[in-house]
């Protein structure tokens, strides 16, 4: 089992990161939000799950062990394969998944592409009692500047102007709860939701 990978990020193509380890480039499937937090040429560490099938070996990578643990739990649900599990993690943070399960909110999972009503209910039933959400803290400390800067730079890289990126990052931070405030992927998800598909990008205006 390959439980983690550390090396130089050679390339990013969509949600597939190629990481060089000992002269070998390993293709690792990651979520879009995770991809936005990575930079080609930098050293990265991802926690991984190796999925072995008769005709395929696939590596799935995660920013932290919480995401990896939730991925493994999701794969244990009947009807949820690795790609569907990644789809859930692309749409929801581990805390959001835990809260949805604990509140028996299967509709949260039905919003994920590829997850139908029956599978959504199975996720809630199968994961009940297995996840603990971090309670929001009203006095939570502000995130480190580097976290905010990473979110802003990622948004600028996607085409939004600096002012829009900064506003969206600040809004995401203010609405984030608990560990989300220190998670670049979680804040990016919130910021992109705040900006919406109709936002006017600087690149598109030029």
C-alpha cells in the first residue's frame, strides 16, 4: 500500500497531478480544489490510497489524512466507487460530510454528480456514528496570512482580478468554520461558490 507520496510536482492536468518520486512520475488523482493549491515545480506531499483492480492500478491523493479517511469510508458504501467518493470530497469538506451524516441530511449528497437518492441514503446510514464534525468556534483564530494569500493567488490564476479575488477570499474566511479557516482547498471551494459562474473575470474582459 502506498500511503503517501512526496516529491516534485511535474505537471497538473485537470485533476491529475504527476509527482516525481525517485525519478519516476506517479499520476495521482486529486480534487479540483486540491489542484488549485499546488504549484508546478514545487515539492508536494499527498496522502494516498492505492486502488488495485485486475487491469488497473490507480493512486488517489489528498491534502490531509482526514480527507483520506473519509474517502476510505465512502468507498465502503455499496454503490460508491473511488470516482464517486472523490466527487463527494470535491463538493464537500470532511466536516460538511460529517455534519450531513450526523443530521441525516442525505439531500446534501444527492447534489453530487453521480450520487442518486438511494446511494445518498446509504451513505448516511453506512457512515452514521463514524464521523465527528469539528464544532464551529466563534472565537476561532484568524487564518495565517499565507493561507489567505494562497487562496487569492489561486483565484487570480483562474482569471479573476486581484480585487475580486481578495474580496472572495475574505468572504470565504468569514463564513468558514473550524478547520476550514486553515484549509486552502476548503476556502477555495467557498470562494468559488461566492464568485459564482457569472462573475466577470479580468482575463475575459481583456
